[in-house]
């Protein structure tokens, strides 16, 4: 048996729920397939979303699920494992269920692949952080460390000086010789200390980060550590359906128009499936825009088909 919908949304985060909310309110038969793996799950709160600043991510998603249900949107806890297109889209779920849709929204997000250092994964979202716009205020004026995994970490170290003037850049996987004269001048002007050598792990005391330990045994007292995870987009469905992709320093993302439509007719991308830098508020906006555009596409396709008859 294959259940048929007007729209299937793969991904139950901010982008997917926002698209589903618009579609439900537009009276479109919509299914959300939610694997329950939001990118911001390690965080205790989300910031920078007007009227929702400080709200726990799990609470935000729970409210979103309640809202779409009021408009008849169906949500299933499942994973989309394959998709094909024969005019409509056919989506296979891990449970064995198959669904069909005229339009497909991929809002599957991405995974953050953390540096393989002891303690980093366990403390990610607490005092091991990634985004200063998400967490900088909460750790303001503390002693910051920045773990360099690429030269982009220099940019990260300079940015976080807006939240603390006590910043140390641990070069870790970056050689001192790789730093340009401009890098060195900016770091010195911003007051960022540069520590060469590989980082071996973290010092944790009373369930708090208290230091960064180097491979030579030296420990530098720090209270928060900023890292740069390697983003791994969950783009298998998009690639499998033939969407044109663009390689970036942060992974491969689909080519989309301003509404989120990919190069495959009827296939849309929103949230971190469409780009690395989408925060929750941006993802919700992307989902809203895609939902409204999809309703228009369906409406005018039906009108044009009726005219031809």
C-alpha cells in the first residue's frame, strides 16, 4: 500500500515544521517524516529567535508539532531511506511504509562531526561550543579557548573577542607557519594569545571545563572552548533524486532558487539541508517560504490542468 499526499516533508526540525504549518493552514494534505535527530539537540537553549530567545530546543519542536497537528498535518517518527520520481515522488521509509507526493521538501539538516578529542563530544553544547551568536552571551567575559582545526579557526578566534577579551587560540592542527602576516596582526591587535602545539584533551573538574591540556602535558586554564565541527549535510535524498549540488568548504548543498526549489521540479530544500549557516530562525523562515511557494505551485498546476480539459 502506498499512501498519497500532496506534500511530503522529510525532516521535523524548524524548517520542516514551518513548511508543514504553512501547508496545513493552506489545507494541503501533508505528511512530515521525522527521524528525531535535530542538530541542536545537545544545546540546553536556543538564542536569537525573537520571542523564543532562551527556549529549550526540545520544547520549541514540541510546540511546533502541536501546532501542525491542529491543521491536520500528519507526523510520523520514521526515516526516509530512499526516494524516486516518476512525475510524483515515491518515498520509502525505514519502517517499510511507502508514501507518494506531488511535491517533496527535504529538510534533513546536517550532522556536526566534532574533533576527536577526549571530552569534546560529552561537553558539546555546554562549555564546548561552536556558535558565539548561539552561546556567546551565556559565557561572556569568561576565559575562552579556540581549537584550531583549519585556518578558518583564526576567523572564529577573532569573532569571539566580541564576547570576551580573554581568548587563547590553540593551533592544534595548524602550523604557526600557516598563519599569514594579516592573521598575526589581527590576532595581536585583538589581544588573542596564540599557543602552538597539539591539544591532547580537556581538564574537567566538578563537571566544568577548567582547562585545555596540550600533548606536552601543559595545561592552560580555560572556561569555554570554541570548536569548529565538520558539517556533514544529510543530502542523500537530494543527490539520489538528481538535484544539482554545489561543493562548498562546508559540504555539498543543492542549487536552489530564492524560494528553496532545487533543479528538480517539485523538489525543495530548506534549513541546513540547503546551507550550512541556517540558524533556527533562518531555517523556520526558509520553511515558511517553501511552504507558501509549494501551495502556489500546486494551485496553478491544478488550474492549468483544468483549463486544458
